[in-house]
């Protein structure tokens, strides 16, 4: 091959390589084609996992859209969003952590909806012979018999905050405040009881019904703690066109029927 022919070949190769690189760069700037939409990233309270996974599957079946659900304590998720985590939708287990984000202009204006309610229950391992009647001054310390009471972190996790409020209202808090096994979220507290590592715990009734290794001893009266409310909202920084549609889907009969079947009370639309 002559030097001229060799130079022509190299030139054509370089040109082809340059055109390919330009095409790839252009493709990266173009909108994704229909059917390749980005999944909606949902940050949700740990207590919602079973129900919300089912709701997401229903949305996929009806709308052909997908979500990526991330579960943890509402407090942890709110802090992650504040630090820049790319959530499209946030569903908290209390109003406080949604308010925390709203005060920092991280919630899309007008998008918040009070979606669900729940109940607080006292649980024990399924094989326990313990009994309890929740009333002012009831002997929770005696029920523990030197063991620990499993709760969510009482300073930040909604379920833990509700539990502390209820025990304070009943006058029981001083007798057990030094006997707590505080967990990072309500599902972690539930696991401590299910594994027999704690003789009792305070969780949501929806959590208790998801695990046959625990049993409900009693339900805390609603007037012993702030109302348990799950608000949902679109995040202000979200660029996902499907995120608002998912928040709307959460309020449809199809979604609400799923939440109801998992034991949640329905607040949306009321």
C-alpha cells in the first residue's frame, strides 16, 4: 500500500470515529424516546413497603410506568432529600417531616395531600403469653420483666415519637424510658420483637399484620397520641414528568383499595 493510500485509509477511519462520537454526543442530548421514560423515584416511610410495592405494580399494569421505591424512617429520608438526594415523591409517616421539607422550599407548592392514617399497637412475640390492657398507669414495665421495649427512635422516627407521646399521656413513660430498644425505623423495631429480642414493642397495626411472628396485645386509644397521618407530595426539584401522575394515582380508588386492604385508613378525598 502506498503512503498516499495508507493516509486515505487513516483519514477515513478518523472521520468515521469522529462522526460516531458526534452521534453519541447528540443522542445523549436528545429526549428519551416514548417507552424509555425515567422511573419515578419514591422515598417512602418504611411502614408503607408492602402496600406501596403493590400500588407501584398496579400503576405499572395500568399506566405502563415504573417507580423505584426507597424505604426508611421518614426522618432519614427527609434529611437525604435536604442533602440533595434525587427523590421525585416523598411519603412521610407524619406531618412534621413533610413540614420540615416544605419550610426549606423542597416540596412542590400545592402538591401535598394527606393520604393515609394508621393506628398504634403494643405487640409481643407470637408465642408470648403476655396480656395487656392499655389504660392510664398500666404496668408496661411489669410486662417487660426486665427486657427492652422496641420502638422507633423517639426523637426522630414518627412511630417512636407517637409511642413516646402515648406513653407520656398514659403516665407510663417514666417507668420504661430507660428500658427502650430504639430502632432506626418502625420495621426494625418490629423485627426485634419478631426475633424474640424484645418482649414487647410499639409499632403501627399495619406492620403487625404483615408479620405472623408477632401478635397484637392492645391498641393505643387515638386520643393518646397525635393523629397518625401519611402525607404525600411532589418534590420541588423533580424533573420527572410522570411524578405528578404517580401522586395522582395514589389517590385513585385502585390504589386506595390496596392501602385499605393492608390496614391503612383512607384520608385522601375526605
